C-alpha cells in the first residue's frame, strides 16, 4: 500500500527542506512574526511526515501479520489484523485532512466569534454550549485559547464571545464552522418541560500578520470604551479598559477586554479588525467566482449549517455535507473532526470555499 502521491509526501519533504534553509538566514531570526510562522509550518510538516512514516510501517507490519495468520489459520492474529485496520483507517483520515489544508491562510491561527440568536435565555445558554464545544475541541487539538471578549447573558449563558485559537492550521479547520447552528431540546428553563429550538451564529476568520496590508480609514471606524464583563478580576470591572471598534462601511464589530491597559486592548482590537476585513475581502472574491459559476449559496439567518437534536431523538447533522452522528453529546464535548473532515472533503470535490 502506498498513498505518498495522494498526500503530497514529496512536496511536503521539499517544502520542509526549503524552510530549513530559510531558518539559516540571520534576517529571518530578526523577524519574530516570520520566524513564528516558519516554525508553525515546520512543526506541522514534520508531524505529517512522521505520521505518514508510522502509517506505512503499520501497513507493512499488518501485511506480514496477515500472511502469518493465513498460514497458521490463527484467529488471534486475524483479530490483531482487524484492530490494525481500524487504526490505519483512523490515521489515514487524519492524513487526508492535512492534505486538504492547502489554502493561503489555512495554516494561520483563528478567531472564532459566537453570537446568540433570538430567544433570550435559551439562545444565550446555547451560545455558551457552543463556546464550551469549541474550547474543548481546541484543547484536544493542543491549541492555545485566549478569550478576547465575552458578554454574559442576563440570566444564563452568553450573548457573545470571541476566542483566539492559536496553533498551526486552526483556521483551516475552523472555517468549516462558520454559519448558523440550531439546537432542539427540552428546555431546562421551561417549568413545563417543553421542547425549544435555539439558534446561534458562529464566524471564524484567520489571524493575519503585518505582512498583509489592510487599509482602515479613520473616518470609517467608531471606537468605544466600556467596562469589561465576566471573569477577569476586580481591576477590569472598575475601569473602562475594554475596547469596541465598529467598521461602519462593513458593519464589522470587534471587541477586546483581555488586557488591563486600554491601549493594549485597542492594539489587539485593531489587529482583529484587520483580520476580519481580510476575511471579508476573501469572501467577496469567492462570492464573485461562485456567482459566475452559478454556485452561490446563501448563508442567512435561519439557513442553518448544522442541527443538534437532543429531543425527541439524538442527532447532530451538517446540512451542507449530510454528515451526521447519533451522539450529539460527544459533538458538544468537542468531537468535531468528523464534521470538519466532511466539509473539507466536500469543498475539495466541489471547489467551494464558503458555506
């Protein structure tokens, strides 16, 4: 068995050699952002090649064991081969995912914003469940998580939150999550135990560095200061250190409350705004291409990309790819890779890059 061509092993090996050459350049060492990006890509490529080597060795060992099992008609050996096949299938899917992360900014870290929809406490609680889901997913991937802003609900949950998920190819995976998410369940807030449907929107965009030029005119923005909410110590709740920036032409709003200093929050918020405007420009270009190709697909409020049903049956289903699982509890605990893989495979087949 050989899948080296499918997963571009030669290309990845060559790219890793190029990066090794780059880090020998003293000028690169003086550029912190460039060095950080190179190291992220190096780690990912090294891990991909190591995974591929481990997989091919596992296949070779399995074939030898299969021959021995057939020759000796040994049921225990056959059982070991079956277990190896399950492992190989899982690892093969992981390698396939990595081969699909080939977009210009797929390697970047990502911001992900969650906003509750209409429905008051129900919707705020659902937004908090999604926040936990993405936090758990990021932890399982080994990513670093920073809470950039959070607005609590009046009774429970959150009205909105924005996370920075730091790590190689975080955006390449989280772009699969942008859209409206729908929850159907028996409400824990309804004394009559009635079934409720809640909505929340999720939006992911890449963390971009200073190498990308995005023009932001002073007259196009409004900057507001406010008191931080939620966890963060007594200090942040006593000063107007949090920053909210509204980009008037696009309607994009970003906020940051992670730092004690208003100036530090302002710098971070501007970085978030630049990244969001970059993503919006990429979306605009893709929409033009999709319109030409007749592939334009609406992503409006109410056209949910995924449903999570907890009652009267158990199901989590993505409406773009039809990928589904009967264990929504595991999904809400961060088991998202099946949905992400299905989205990336579908994107690769259809050529679409937006939900």
